């Protein structure tokens, strides 16, 4: 069956993205759909409606992961595509959602042409990919790939201190499914995603064939000092947790510069208590994000960071607590599948670059279960996790058409 005979319809893709964009809409554009909130439930309900319209075999597992399966001539494991519908607090319309909607569009094309494939085809919406309200990120796909950690994930508390857990919120919104987590066998997994970076646009390339996802370490440090008056406490007598937090933040940039290559480091969260202008901080909470495509270098960066943090805490005479929140090593995707994506893109007349992903994705979790790869399309100005996130229509169309052609070749 020649995949070139069938075309996706961009208008359907755009309409669905716009409908999803109305759920949790923010002033000026973008969305806020934190995992397992009422907004996430509304997006899930809409996806469920679309799956029902396509007459898919719908399954929801114990972590709330949603799957829609279209049968084939054989009853074997399906080829699966998908991503996530949850967002960060100031998310765009394309991050995650494009990968889910692209899967729906492939179903639409298969149905309207009455194509009976040899293998089943499935789409997925994974729970809590962003890791904003609950940690770790990529939670749904992580649990799907390692069901032995299911209970720990279900018991994960909300980071806002509300007392909610993943389990209680799944039950509250009605998505605590009955399908055992990880019970669905998968033949192949492909995730279409916006790049969320500037490389493709800067280099004028239309498609990224993603070879790997770099490793990610998230570490929380809590410094406990002494709260005291900003005017009456001599500098040499202070135990200022806020000072240590600032010094750690500065060191993270120094560390990345010193290591060079693909090492990056980010301090995206600093919380001070009591957080008053004229009072030195009694407590400071800092979360560090370290990433590298090389696992050994990433581990070395963490050792260097830990050593420096201890030195800084000791120098200011503040107490230190450390919590390891995320430890995901670099993941290599299936070389044969990556090549197939790149070759198919070239056959379609698209320029293509084989490249790593700087962000974490559900695909990195699925890679331990089956041949897995990703397709990137350009992000305008490299902006994501921002209401200004945007991908041009022609880039979305190319990504969806490439995904369709690759999938149809696999399932025919």
C-alpha cells in the first residue's frame, strides 16, 4: 500500500488544536492545564469524545493513561503514536497536544479511506508528562514502562502541599482506569513533537529525526539558616539561607560553562521563607535542573554540584537537606526507526536533520519497551513553555504527513 496516495487534512488538525486551546485558555494565548486538574479532565473528556467518534477500542489504565486502538487484520501489538495533553502553567497550544491530535488525524484518514491494516494502530495520551503538579515528569509513560513503581507514583503528593495525591486526583476527575498499567504490549512507538528549541528554524531545516533524549537530573536542596533583622545583624554573624541559594544559582551557570560541550544547568525554582524585604531568609529551597547527552558527564556534573553546595552551606553555617527528584539517564532511540523517519522525510521532499532532544519526552520511557523514535517540527524563535509558543501550519502539516507515511508503512 503506497502511503503517498493518502494525505492528512491540516484543517482538522488545526481545529482540534484550537478546541483544546480553549480549555485552560490564558489571556494573550496559551493554556494552563496542569495534570489532573479540572482543565486536564476537560481535555481528556474531549479526547475521549473524539476517540468514541472514531470507534476506537478505548482503554484507560491505573495511572490514567488513555489509549485508543484501531484493530488490524492481526491481533498483535499495535504500532502506537501519542504524547500528552497536560501543560505547564504558562503553556502553548502545541507542546504535547500536536502529537495526540496527529494520531487522531491518522485515524481519520484510515477510516475515511476504509483502510484495513495488517497491524493494529493506537494513539496514547500519557498522564503528567510535564511534572509540574506532581513529580516525576513523564510520570504516565514511566509507570507504563515500569509498572513495578505504580504504587509510588500513585502516592506521589502534589507539590503545592494541598495533600492531594495522584491517586486521589485520578479518582476525583474520573480517570482512575481499570486496565493494569503496562499490560498493553506495543510493537513500535513514535512521538511527533514541536522541537521546543531554535535549531531547526535557525538552520532552515523542516524535520528533525530525533536520535536520543539527553539525561535529566533534578535535585532539590533545602537550606536552613536563622531568620534575623536585616539592619541589626552583622554580616559575619549571619546564617543566611538566601545567600547560599543565590551562590548555588550562580555556580550552576559556572559549572555549565566550565564543562562546556552539551552540559546545561538551570535554576528554575528558588523559594525563600519568610520572604520579606528586611529579614534574612531562614529557609531557602532550590531545585536544580542538570542535563547532558553524555551520561558520564552528567553524573560528574552532579558530583561537582553536590560538593560545591556542601561547601557553601558550611561556609554560611546553614543546615542542608538534599532530595533527588528525577534521575533519567540519556536514552538512545532505535537507529533503524530513526533512519526510516529520515529517509521517508527525504522521499517527501523535506529537509531533515538527525539530532538529539534537549527536553524530556514520553518517548524516552517507551524506548525500553519497543523500537521508539521521535519526529520534531520547528518552533518559531525556539520558544516553548510560554504562551507565545508557535509552530507554523506548513510545519505541522509536514510533521503529520511524515508521521502518517511512516506509520502506514509499519502497519500495512
